[in-house]
């Protein structure tokens, strides 16, 4: 067994251990609640709600663990590029909607100069912004590149946003001379392709006549050092899991699809804001195949302001939930009948990440109320039940920490842990958007989530984030990070209340704290119960506050580009390598202390 296979086997074993400890803890906790639900000492509604919340919070990571156990080693792909001039014809769609003209033109010019026979591909700029300036620029550029076209549609009541724009482009391309090409490709307006993009992706889709869509992962060339908003830290672990179970999901740009496959599913779905992921699952459900091309073949822009970032991520969250609802959470919908069990499980990762983020604020408020009331975070009816629950909870957190550590060895410690912590501080925004999108009427602040493109110029842009005073106003007020400040204050108040309660409990015959067993029991069940949720929430909520104070040392976009031999601007670094430091408190420090707390609690459980 070589080194790669050895670590893959160890990682599988760690996932199995984590699943076993989760199952042992939750089954025993449920047993205690049910058994003690009679007599004078019985659990309250809050105890059952806490258990339900914990189950919801751990569902997605446990699904990922199940998929990881059954996964195989992902080979390091190096696609064979097509050679020669006898290649399939491709229609490339570049949807745009109000992005900066310079950004769009950089993408268009890079696409016009692809290493692909010019008679075999056409480029369609799909302008949902109906910009006269962009129309003129494309028409002027088309004199040099006759395979370049411009079109803008007339929006109806249900425009379908980006999906509707893409469907319009596909229909428009079919009306042109020589009809529509057999292959449809797509690039976001801010994404610059590598010169070999088409030759590499088209070669993969031609490997199988049932291959419906292929594409590379997304990469970004303007991620600031330390990636303070965790915009580029999508771990390859999730891609590997999907690859192993034939469930590759489009990243929204850089894909190549068969026109016949898209026609079979009715084009890009217009009833979800995540048209890329939904389209991939529809193709799989229709019997087509999807695949990743694991090479750096495109590089785009991350959101360059806090508000733009929030709009993008909350849109993704609602879109992923819409995909889950459309597919009946991959259980009851006829759209999912042809999916394998593992494809259904992989599909569940999309909506359950959304539900995970939405439930976090409810969970946080629940345990905070318990702390304010001086109540334990876990119910038990005897000393034996307390000791057993304590040991199982600590072992569960330790097993999860070991699995995280092994995963980090393969993916990068800081990158992985910061990605996993991102939903903690994003959860208030996801919860708010969920409530306003699905629950509130317009007269109470309800609103329908809409699409907003990265790189789009806003008419009412908040103050520039490069100066401290202006950034504090933009992030704390407009970005509502003041809520994170208030939330931390409430948690600290709850901790103080819980400590007062713990030290006020008298236990005659025992020594002065901290050597008094009863006090240690109270502190563990009221404050230090693994996985130390209040601490995770406090440190997670510090992330946007740190951003408000320190900002991001982002370079100017043009400083990250260089002209190639044809005078076309391309990123200096396609792969989007991010440098991390440990100057400020971050996820890796939180995870370490959570693990240390679990070890200490486990040891104390044997002396209580």
C-alpha cells in the first residue's frame, strides 16, 4: 500500500469512527429523554428541541462522511487536449447584466483568442442589462472577430434571471446561419478562460456519448491575502466525493454541455437561483452523465465588497434550498427516480448546507436561553447517565477533531477549517433571507430573492471599504455586522448568568471550588459541554468584525492581470493560490480549543 492509499484508508477509518461516536451519543441521549419522560424529573420541550437542532446540524457532515467512506481515490486528471482543426462546433454563451464594461470586454477578448479553430466556435454576449455602450463595443469588436455576436432579450414577468438569459442565448444561436452548434459552453462575464479551455473540456465530453455536461472547478484571481471572507476556500474534498459517486455539479462557469441534453431537460431551470447545480442534477436524473475537469482552466472575480459578498452567498443559499424543494429533497420527486442512492445523498448536500445555515441562529438562541435560565444544556436523570453522556459527547468531538485533522493534512489546515466555520457567521444573513423570502408578506418586509451579478456596478454603492471609518460604516451598519456585536454581547451575558448560577449552588460537605465535584458537574453541563457551542459562535461572529476593523488588502484588478503575446489580458495566477497567516484569531484556533476542551471534559468525567 502506497502513501496515498494509506492516508485514504486512514481518512475512511476516521469518518467511520466519527459516525460511530455520533450514533452512540445521539441514540443514548434520545434513550435518556424518552426513558425519563415520566415522573417528577422529566425533560422539557427545550430538551427535545435541543436534540432535534443538534441532529439537523450534524446531518450534512454525516452525509459527507458516509459518502467519503464509500468514495475512491480521485486520480489526478490531466485531460488530453483536442488536436488539429477537425473539432466539434461550440456556441459559447457569456451572460451579463450590468457588470463593468472593462470586465466584460476582458472576458470577451480572451474568449475570442482561444486556442480553438475560429470557424468552429461562436461567442454570444447575452446582455440582460441592455447596455447601449456594451452593444457598441461588441459590434465594434465583431468587425475583428466575425464569430462574435450580441443579443439582448425583452424581459417578461418571469425572466428567469441568468437561466432565462442562457435559454434565450441558446435559442438565438439556433436561429443564426448554419443553425446551432452541437455543444453549448458558458462563461460568466467576469471569468477569463485559459487558452486551452475548449480543447481540454471538449475532449472530455467526447469520451462518452451520454456525457451531458463537463467543466472545471471555479478559481479566482483577485482573492486578497488571508481570504478574510472565505471566498476561495472551497475544499477539493467535496469535489472528490462527488467525482467518486458520478455526481459532478456545474460550478456555473466554464462548462461545456450537449445541446440535445439541455433540450431534453427543457433548458436551464428558471425556477431556482442555483441554475448550475439544478441543471446538473436534472441531467443526472434524465440519465446523462456529468464530470469535472480537474484543471485550472478559468479564473474569475470574487465579490469586492462586503455587501456584494452577502448578496452572492445568500442568493446561493436560497438557490440550493430551492433545488432541494424541486427534487423533493431527492426522496419523493419523479425527477430523482433515476438517481442512484449515492447521487441522491450527494444531491442532499446542496439543500442541507442551506438548512444548516438557516437553523444555526435558532439553535444559538435556544442554548442561550437555557444559559440565561440557569438550565443545563443536556438533560439527565442520574449520575450514571451524566457520566455516560459526558464521555460520549467528548468522544464524539474528539473523533470529529481527528477526522478534521486528517482531512486538513490533505487539503490544507487553515483553508479547510475556515471554510467549515463560514456558515457560523453567515447564518444570521441566511436566516433573515429565508424568513423574508418564504415567510413574510411584502408589507412586513418580505421580498423575493433576485439575481445580482459579480462585478456589477451599483447605483447606490456604500462608502468605499478601503478607509477605516468608511469601512466601519459600510460593514457594521449597511452590512448589519452590528448584529454580530450584539450577539456576542448576549452570549457573554448568558455566560456570566450561568457562572453566577453555578457558583451560587451550594453543596454541603464538598471542598471549595474548583475541587467541588458538584460545581464541576454544573460547569460542564452549563458552560463547557462539548462541542463548546457558545465559544464556536463567539469566535465565528468575530470574523466579520475583524473584517470591519482590518479590511482586506486587495490589489487592483489590473495589477493581477498581464497581457499575453496577442495583447489580451489574462490572470497572472489562474489557480488562485491564497496566502494565509495566523495573525488574528481564526477557525484553526477555535477548533484546537474545542478539541482541548473535549479532552479535558473526558478526563474529568472519570473523577466526578
